[in-house]
C-alpha cells in the first residue's frame, strides 16, 4: 500500500524516534549534512531532513538530507557580494583609527583594535590603511 510508504518527518524532532538516528560515520553515502552538501556545491533545496546523525554520546547532532534531492547552490551575485563586504567591513574596521583589518575585531569587548585599546603595535600586514583624507575641499 502507498499509505504505508509515507514517513512523517518532523524537522524539529526532539529525538522521540520519528526520525532514524545514525551514529558517527554510519549514515551511508546517500545522506549528507548541510555542511557536506555545501562542500559538494549543493543545498537542501527545501527538502525536510530524513535522519539525524549523533556524535559525542548524543550531545551533538546534525540533520541529514538526501543527496539525490539536493539542488545546486545559488551563485554569488554582485549585490550579495557587496552586502557581505559591507557587513564584514563593519566587523573589521576600528572605529577609533579607521583601519580595516583582515580579521574581525573584538568590538563588543574592547570597542576598538588592540593598538587603540592598549597600545599593542599592530603588524602593518594585518590591516588595510584607512583611505587618505583630502584637504583640498577644506
């Protein structure tokens, strides 16, 4: 019967047994996590998880998706790239000196880069110099 083949999949399953649970490296080759799909250039594409994989004694888990139903990743557009660069610039730019670093700054805890916070010298290779200020318009 076709009704017996249907499986009720709850993406917010709390481990009550409605989804199959696999241990580490036992899921097989037809299933993958979101991260594994991303490495393959795929995304879940709206499908619900079909199983869980657990590690560290069940304290950590990840949803598993069918690879054959996954869709290709959406390409990065110029607008998405510009928005991402704008967001990263906010996290990488020191509000005190205006330098943009190649890493995220501890703005929540320190409020600035280490050089502005306590004088620790920054390696010039770790940041992009702030744009020059023009005095011609003054």
